[in-house]
C-alpha cells in the first residue's frame, strides 16, 4: 500500500482563514474563497480538511469536479447541481438541457439573451444550495471549467452577500495561461472584491522532513530528509511519491514524479495495471460503466482491480459509480507511459463505448482524435461545435470547430469545408481571437469564391472586415473589402446580406469620422429590406453618424432603434444603443442627455451582464461628470472603469483621458503628463480620432498650464491635423480656445487669428450646438488681446452663457475668469470681483480643488504692439489728466497731432473716451 501523510502539514494559516469564513457564513454572510497553486501543491488535501471542518460545524457539503472535457460543454461542470442523485445521468447528457422553465419560455430574443438566461438559471441553482441552511460548495480544478459555468459562478458571487453559502474553488496557477477563460474571470472577481485568493506555497525543508516523518511513522535521518527535499522541491505530492524510495535507500531513485508513479505501477497486478491504463485514457475522473465497457473482464475482476488501485492510492471514489485518480499528475504519468499502439487502441475503445452509451459528442470526438481516427472524430466534433454555438458558448464552440477542422476527412466536399471555416470564423470573432478569425474567414471566403458561391462569400465580409479592423486595418483596406462584397452580390435578391454589408461600411466610416460617407452608406442600408436585428443595427449606426455630422434627427433615430430592440428582446442591440447614444452625447456636449442615457445603459448592461458595454459607459459617465464639474464622481467612475475594463482599449483610453484632465485641474502636472502620454500612445496604436484627439488636447492644456505655450500650440496644431481630413467638429472644438490662448501667450496674434479662422470653418460646417460657444470664447480672447474690451466683453459673455447652458465646466470657469480680466481692464472692479467670486465658487463645488492659473495673454499684459511708441507716450499723458495742448507742449507736437493720436488709440483699446484710456494705462502698468 502506498503510504500517505495522515495529517495536513504547513497550512495552519489557511485553515484559520477558512474557520473565519465558515463563521461568517454561518452568520449569513456568503463568501467565495479560491485555493490556488501549482500542480501537486496540496490544494485538494487542504480542501478536504476544510470540508471536514465545515461538516463538523453543521454545514451541508457539496463537491463538484471539473475535468478537461468540461471546457468543451457549456455549463457541463454544474450539470445535476440541483439534484445530486441525478448527477451521473445528467453528466452523460450530450448537452445541458434548458436549466429552467423560465429559460424555455424566454427562448426568443438574441443569442446573448438566451445565454444570459442560462447563466441566471445556473446561478439560481448555486444559490438554491443554501435554501435550507449553511452550505459549503467545493469546486475543484476550475482551470478546466467552461465559460458558462464561470459566468454563472461570477453572477452567484455578486448575489451571495446575504446567503449562508461558502464557495471554495481550487485551480492550478500554472494553467492560467493568457487566453484561458479562468484567468480573466479570476481577475474580475478579485479586482471587484467578489472573492479572495489563498496561494499555497511549497513546503520548506523543515516541513518536508516533518511530512516524511508522518508518512514513515517515525523520524527520518537527516540525510534522507535532505535527499527528499532536493528531489521533491517541497511539493507535497512529490514528497509522498518519493518518501518510500528514499526510506528504502533504492540504488536508483526516480528522477521525476512520473518515474516514481510508473515505478509504483510496475508493482501492480496485471489486471490492476491494465485497468489503470484504460482509466487513464478517459481522464482524471472515469465512469465505472464506461470503464467496464472498454474491457472484456468480468465484473469480479474489475472490482478486484479497482480495490487494488484504491489501496495503492492510485484512485479514490468520486461518487456513485465514479472514480477519480488521486491526482491529475498520476493520471498523466500513467497515460504518458502507454505505448503508442496501446494508447491508440484504448482511446478507440473509449470512443466507441462512449458512443454506445450516448455520452456527449465533445468527449467522443476527443477520444477518436486521440485514437488517430479523424474520420470518426469529425462528425462528433461538428455536432458538438454547433450545439455549443447554439448556446452562445463561443469559446467552447471555437475549440470544437478547430477540432472539426483538424479532423476533416479528405473526401469532404469543399462547400462543407467552407461552411465549417465560416462558422469557426464567426465564433472566433465573438471571442476576440481576431487573427484566427481573419485567417478562417479569409480561407472560407476564398473557398466560396472558388466554388462560385459569391453570395455566401459576400456574407462573410462584415465579420472579416471587423476582424481586420481590430488587427489595425485602415479604412481604405476595409472599404475595398466591403465594396468588393457588394459587387459579388450583383443584382441578386439578398436584402439582409446587402444591408449588413452597407451597415458595415457605414460603421467603418463612422469610426473613422468620415461622416458624409458613413451617412451615405447608412441611408443606402436603410433602403434595403432586412431582418429586424440588421435594421436596428443600421439605424443606431446611422443615427450616430448623423449627430456627429450636426444633424439632430440622429438622436431620434438612435432612440427609436433602442425602442425596437427592447420590443424584440434583442438585448445586445439595446445595450449597444444605450452605449452609442450616451457616448455620442458625451462627445457632443449634450451632457444632460448623456448622463441620463449612460446611467440607464450602465444599469441595463450590468443587469444583462454585457460587461464590455458596461465598462465603456462607465468611462463615459466619468467623462460627463468631469465635463460638468463633479470631479469627485468623475474620478470614482473613471477609476472603476479602468479597473473593470482592463482588456478593452476603448474603455481604457477614455478613463485615462478623464484621469489626466483631473490631474491637470488639481495641479498634479507630473501625474497628468504620465497619464496623458500613455493615453496618446494608446490612441496612436488604435488609430482612431476619438481615442487619440482627447489625449492630444489634454497634453495641449497641460503644456499651457505648465507655462510652455509654444509646446501647447504644437499640440493644438496636431489636434487640427487629426480632425481636418474628416471635417470633424466634435473632437476639434476643445482645441479652439486652447489654441488661441496658446498662440496669444507666445505673442503671435496673427497665428491666433489664423487658427481660429480655420477651426471656425469646420465648426460652422457641422453646426453642432455644443461646440459653438468655443468660437465666441476664442473671439473674445482675441478682442481682449487687441484691447477691444467692449467687444471682448460681449463675446465672452455670449461664450459664458453658451458654456453654462451646456454645463461645460472647464471652459465655463475659464470664461468667467476671462470676463473678470476684461472687466478689470474696463475699470469695472465690482463686476470683476463678482465674476472672480463665481469662478472660485464653481471650482470649490467641483471637488475642493483649485484650478491652475490661466497663462498670461502677453499681448494684453505688456501690449507693445497695441500702440506705437508715440501713442503709448500720449496715452500715459492722458492718464495724468493733461489736455491736448499740455501733451503737445510736453512732446513737442501740435495739439491737432495729439488729437489724431487719441483718435487712433481709442479704437485700438476698445475705448470711447479719455477716461477709459487712463484706466487702461493704470491697469496695464
């Protein structure tokens, strides 16, 4: 018999943590606890100890294992959770049935809705475990869990705060490779504090010796302990496997765990070894009926072999008529030790026995592929892939389609090959494997073209264009691809396909802010008969293009799209519609509309678990709150969006913009520079105006507030260049005031006027209401710089009113300060004081911060080019109260010449009488 350690060594701190959580759960506060570590580190052993404590504390205990095959079956890990007696029967089902009657009744709507209902039903099963008292639900090997199971667990984790349920899950950290579903899932739960993780480390030398002593039943010699520690590296499973050979002083110690396992297996009886080999091809867990069907042994012989394997610690009972290998590494060692022909024969037997037993196609296809029988694997892989796709289990479907592709028989017709490639490409788009999607869709497209199936080829192009866009393809490449698809359709009656291609063209040009082209394609798509989902998508895209193009009817079109999507239960389109309306309003200074729709959309996306949409809208809520002066709220929303939306570049870019702007306004200029440069680099990588331009504007404001006006003008000119090709106004308007102010601060009035003129052309072309106050504001700055205080006063007052009507805080406060300076120069000290006090009140209300001081307008403050040298002399004498005759006598010029100079001075300063000249001299020093 293989000696095992009778007690748990070195995990007292983790057992204490488990005891605290058990106590909290008994009091009604649910928890999720992860036990993480490398293979063999003792996660299962620790879990068993926690289960024993829970049982002693009166908890009901449920244990569920995940196996490698579960990753290919949506919800497979949770099958039978509601009724343990039926677990075995449900585990054999080819696919998970509709979880509840509600899900069956609500089967209409889009695939996302169906997937969400399944997720909710499974999460309900989890919560129902604790209906009759405290429960510990143990979930082993979550690194093999399918995405539907993970989604259900995440939903349950959000809802168990007041439920007497402790979920304890284990996973191998060495299996959390970058694209593993469990990796991102784990990060989400930990980041949102929905779960906590306990990492199991390797045992030190002293605890390795203690464990060996417990196994041996007596102290072990120091030399043996040293050898054991060196060979096992402190991994508990390795310690157990190596302790026997070390104590026996074997001349040839095994080099690896696999060697140790195979050495022990060599001592088994022939029947037990043959049964272990057969079980190893099934997996970590194996069904007794399936195992028996693979062999020709009598039931008594199978029972005897199982008893021997259990006594030798190779396997252990895992449920009614089910056994588990004691550890996955033991199973791997036995499987790897099979000779190639023996392995092939056993996999063939497993596949055929599973097929006769009606087990799921995913398992059967895997066994046939491992047996080297691709022709038999292919139909099962394809059936399983399509079932997963029907359940919106996109990652599982993608893996199964890949298997179908690998195992496609040579005699398969090209039309069927192309169809499988197309289906694979669609699933890869859904899971953001854009390189794989582009490759599969391109292959399918070319194959359809070869077959003359041009309509089928054209239908693939919208997904192909999207995948290529995510890989960095520019508008020219996507335009060529989509226009070629339209050509392939010719005059055929393909309304839905034609509409989708035109909608894809509209979306492509809208993203690149080529609005006129986007609107044209959107109108054409609207004119084509199409299904409801396509029409809704078209209307939402066209509506966004219209509002960016300055056409207000776009708002109503987007709102109608949301209404229709809601009525049709197309949840993905409802969420997308909220996202588009809210984010358009955020960019177009429609903040009342934006905040309302974004908050509604955020709540909706949260409810239906569209987390990408939710996170993106959260970032835009942060932007609207920054823009309207709620800086405390803006920081909270932006930081949350950044934490939750790490994998989405659009969300990250927008959140960084907000945090960078906040850092400027609070005077933390070093932080602002770091954040905004990161956002700029990200925007350049994405290559879209809406990602890059806001970062560039932030850098322009940063330079201006850091006393570097020349650098600010360079950033503003860069902002103009970004918007110029598409005649954009939405992202150009912030640069207008910043650019004019920066040029004036360098003393270049002519450049300031030129910048305003070229920006005004774009803003007047689009006539987006929220952008127009920038023109009055910039014009007021130019008038102030020219000494035209009367005109400056009127223009800045109009700008101030415009900003306030739109609740634009940043420029609104700046306009108040600019008006205060104008009032000061106009000898209106009370008005200046009132305006300054209002600006200060708003800055304090925004979050108790102090806005950085506005840079000086050098042409106003020193004014060397406002007046000639002689005019300046005359003005100084006017300020003393001297008459024209007295001034002429002092300057040796005639009174008539003095009068002429004063006539020139008055309009230059925007003054109407001598007293205003005197006031200007006094204010300018």
